[in-house]
């Protein structure tokens, strides 16, 4: 710990072929950690408990294996990620992770047998002392390895292996798949129960068509490209402006979708911040989905649209006053 109790920043290692000696020897949880949900957090806590003084690490992969295999089969994978790599790294750092091994998922890695993966990645390149995986963990070429075979490799190669049980909540088994379904159903509170935090859309404010300004509702526009799209419609949201002169937390209402009123077909997120005035272009925002208010609609005219937006904001203010 630094003076004043500040945690040292997390070290991100992206090239396992050139790893510094002091980045070796960690105890690491292995997985994709998309969403960093409660199940992931339990695995991280378990890793911390078995680390025996070793640095706390995460071994994950970029690009996501699902994207890699879709590309290899000349398919276009529908957007499925709950968060981008930067957002994932930020949340892992907040959980006390000190080493993030972001291993490139490429042809060479995909071709490794389970035994080769254990020897080459875990032992030779990263020098991990202990690894923690979920009970459904699969690895190696054709996903031929599992948690039990990894334990056997660990015993033979000199690293410890702990298998973490599946975590369940009142909402059911916690998984990224279940969270995606909750978001697709327009149930952000159910997703939040499994995440342990609000689902967030993070990114810079981009230039839009400025229609909101003309309607009296200037919005901060953000791309959702590559992310699993929540159910299209209007949400009550909590917004963190992460930098700049307007840094702080705000309440608001956001529209996610293709804006059928204006014939636009590229999905994005447009957020109106309550009681805010200022320029946010280029600023990093984090928009937390709290409640789903209604679906996208095509109105008879701008007056009807503005009337509905007024009602949306009144409803969102009421919801957020109790959050």
C-alpha cells in the first residue's frame, strides 16, 4: 500500500512472451469476466483467499474467444459483450486485482491442447502459483480440457488449482448469459441483482445530429457498437461524468435504440442529464441503467414526442429519487 492507504495501480500485461519477473508468481482467476458479475466477484474473493501472499491476478483473453471463432468461420457475431475491455479492467482494479493478464486470443493460442495451455501459458510464460476456475471452465483446443483435468495438470506441473462453485441468487444462477437475457427483456434491476452493480454503458460522448437540443432535451450521444444491446427504449439512468469541469454524478433519462421517429437504424444511447448545462463532447461517461420506462415509438409529430419526453422525465425523476 502507498502512503495514505492508496492501492497501487493494477498492472496490465498484454504480451505473455515478454513478462517482467516481478509480474510472475501471481495467483490468478481464469475466465472472460464479462460484466464482472457476482459470480466473478466470488471467484476473485476465492482467489484472494488462496493466494497465500502472492499478487492477485486475472487471466483473461482479448479478443473474446467468441469473437475469434466467429471471425474464423466467416460469421458476424451479434454484439454480446456486457462491457468493453477498458471498462472490465477498471472494475477489476476496483476489486483489488493487481495483475491483469490480457492474453491475445489468436491462432497459436487456439491451437494449444489443454496440456500445452497449462504448460506454456500458466507455467512457462506467466509462472502462476495458483489458479482458480469456475466449475464449468473449459480450455484448450476444441475445449477439450475442463476444471478437473486442469487440477491434474496442476498437480503434475507444480501449480495449485481451486474450482469455484456456481453462484446462485434469488434471480437464479449468476452468469453473463442470464444477465444478457435480463437486459434483453428490459429488466435492468434483475441484471443488477446478478451483477452486484448497475449495468453501465461506458464511453466518450460523440457528435450526434443535435435534434435533442432543438426539442429542448439536449442529449449526450454514445455508441453501443460491439456491446450487447439492452431492450430498446427509454430508461431512468444514473450518470457519472468521469472527467472534465463537469465531473460528478447526475440523474437522467436515456433512449437506447434506432430512433424510429427519425428513420435512423444505427443503435446508440442518447442521455439527457437532469439539471445540467454544459458541453460534454469527447468526455467519458458511465450511464447506469436503473429502470425500463417504455419501448421505442414513432409519434405523429414532434409535439407528441415532446409531450412523451416530458412524461418520461417526470417518471424517471420519481424513480431515481428513491434509488
